[in-house]
C-alpha cells in the first residue's frame, strides 16, 4: 500500500502541521506535499509542489496564500500521479480534499476542523462584519463547493469527538477519531518552582488577558511563552509589564518548553472553543494540572481524567480544573488547585494514551481496514 500525504500549507508550524508530519513519520515516509510553502522537521520534509501548476495558477496561488478560500480550485489541478503511483492519498486540512484521484486510489482526509466561518461560527462572524453582502455571497458559494468536494473523500479521520460531531452535523459524514500525539517519554516532572505557565501565540481567540489578570489579582507569578499574534493589546501589555509577576519569554526552544512544563505549578489553557489543544496533553505528560475553560475539546480531555468534586463553581479532576474563561473564574481555579494533592504518575499514565506509538498503531490499522474494504468495493 503506497501512500502519499498532502497538507494544505506550512506557513507556520502548528498542530495541523505536526499531525501531517506525524502521519508521514508513522507510515515511514520522508515527505509531505504542500503548496506555496515548505518546512523540515524531525527528518520529514514538506515539499512545495506548486511547480506542477500552470503559470496562471501559480499567480492565483500567490494571491490566495493564507486566504485559502480559492485553494479548492488550486488543489483540483494537482494530479497525485505526477508524484507517485499511490494506492492511498491522505489529505490533511480542508482544501486538499478537492483533489481528484483516480478510481483505484483511496482518498482519506484528516479533518482538523470543519470550516468554521462557513458553519458553526457563521452568524457570529457575519454579524462582526456588519452582515456584509460580499461575505454572505462568498460564504454561500463555498458551502456549495464544500458539498461538491466532500464526496471525493472516501473516509475521514478527525482529531477529537468534537470535530466528529461537527463533521456529522454539517456534512453528515461518519469518521474515526485519531487523536494528535505527543512523545510522552521526552517530558519530565520536577519540583514546582511556584509559577503558573501559559504557552501559545498572542491571538485573540487564545484569551490570554484573563489569565494575566487572574494571576495579577492573586499575586501569582505567570510565565508566558509565544510570539506576537492578532491580540496586539495583550501582547504589548505583557511586554510592557514584563518583570516581577509577568515573566514573558517570547519564543522558546523545545528544550526550554519541556523544562518550563516540568517546573511549573500548573498550566492555564484558555482559548475559545479549541478543536483539540496539544498543550493540556503536554502538561499532563509533565505531571502538572491544567486549568481549562468549558468550551471546545480541552474540557472533554480533562473530564476523562476522573472527577474529584466541585469547589466554588470550579470542577476539579485528576488532571486539573474546568472553569469559565473569565479572570475571576481562572483565579478561583488557581486557588482550588492549592487544596489538591496531585498525582503526577497518574497524569503521565493518562497521557500515554496519546503517545505517538498509539497514534501510529491506530493509523496503520484503520488505513489497512479501509483499504481492504475499498478493494472489495472496487473489485470486478
């Protein structure tokens, strides 16, 4: 079974990019194919295949880079046969699903998230642009395109039960959950140095200011890592007030990240409606409790670690706490953590369910099963 892996873009290295690389690694491949971008990590190379496009499409690609909406058409121009005699094509992300593969090639997509601006966040975002006619027209067009390209996918992986639910609700497609993975063995647990840790870019949806305000209210030292994003006001506040309570480190290496996780008192992860979220998993692998809000998949993850009880409106579990996303709620959760005797070994054992070895095992087994079914249906 010869497999080709295609991911929509490597403009930056986030969770989706890591999963695409991990799929290739698990299958013993050395490359992932992408458009108008490139990257290299852990021996896997993201190869830009835009050279396969006609000149006018390359120009269109430069215009649509980071906008992605028109990439449906761009991916339709890619013939995977130009890159290898694949039995299976695995696409990662929304737009590569538009690829047209030959009838004897199985198409599997890893769905990180159903296009949110078209579906579950549609009304929220449309109202924010004052119910623009142009936005409405484009959204209607792309919903039609979504419906037209979806049947090109034979099977779906999804990153969580949350995305599994959305995929069925909006596109009526069944899927198999394949959690993103970490290498548990590289994380370590050490004595707490009495600081709260937050990791991630300063984006608006990350909701970092309530984390800062909660720690300032309690007089807790807060270590922040991550680069500048869309939330310029919070970023500038962190830089300006970098000192005794706020310890802003900027971008940190993998080694420093692991060390910060090992020595923190707890991790706070506060994004709005996160699809999966790898940081809470890294915290648990480090034997540290995580404070999350009640939206998206992170509270589902923490709830899997065994319920302990309620404390002043905060739900406590073996892996941390679930509260609301406000500064007051986060402050209550930080105070509640102090009354718990945490078990780092149990947290780490829980995290092992998400180890790369489990990811590799499930990926190979499921692809094998789907390939057998595909051959039965296409044989004559």
